[in-house]
C-alpha cells in the first residue's frame, strides 16, 4: 500500500480514466508475467515477436516489456489458433484485416461527421438565401397587365372598313 501511495505522489504520473498509473500501450509486464497473463509459454511470445505478430517495447537494458494491449493481442492470437484452428499465417492475415477494418471504420466515422457538418452548413446557407429573397418577391404579371385598370370595363374600339 505504501508503494502505491508513493507512486501516486509522483508529479509526472497522472491516473487514467480507470485510475491506473499507466496507459494500455505502456510496456510494464516482463515476458514471464505477460506469458502467464496470456496463458502461453514465454518461448511462444518470442516466436510471435520473431514472426512480427507482436512488438513489445524494450527497457533500457533491452528487456521485453509487454503492455496491456500486447497481452490482449496475445489472447486474441491464442483464440485464433486454438479455437478457430488458424496457423500463424492465417493469424497474421486476420489481424491485418481487423486493423484495416478498424482504420476504415474510423475513417467512415470521420467522413460521416464531416458530411453532417457540411449538410448543416448547406441548410444554413439555403435558409439564408430563402430569407433574402422573401423580401424581394413581387407577384409576376404578364406584360401589359399592370397598365389595365382592375375595375374598369373592357374598352371596345370599333374599326370601320372602307369599302
């Protein structure tokens, strides 16, 4: 408990939303701990690193340090290999596709927000145009109608033919 209080008092470390002193991407677990948390042998983690499936950070002494996100990825790899029967090449492909899909979903959300903002701006501009021409509207009348009196009887002009 005293160690936790000491860590909380350090000025550079602020707890995240879960109250942790480190984020999900910060390497904090050594290989033995990460292997135990993911239910794998440490050598398996080394193989996965050699294959490029996982990239743990390194300490100044070059010790592998796994983050929470790395441990979750190891659990996902374990699921793909044991439950779905994929080999490591299949796992690589699935992870690449999942990352691509995640990126595309983020891009789609950005585009949706941009489209909504553009639609709002367009509607604002349309409304401004509508407000501007409502004051300028005059009823249209065919040429010559303006000159005719509204309540006068039609005028008949007789034209005589010369014979």
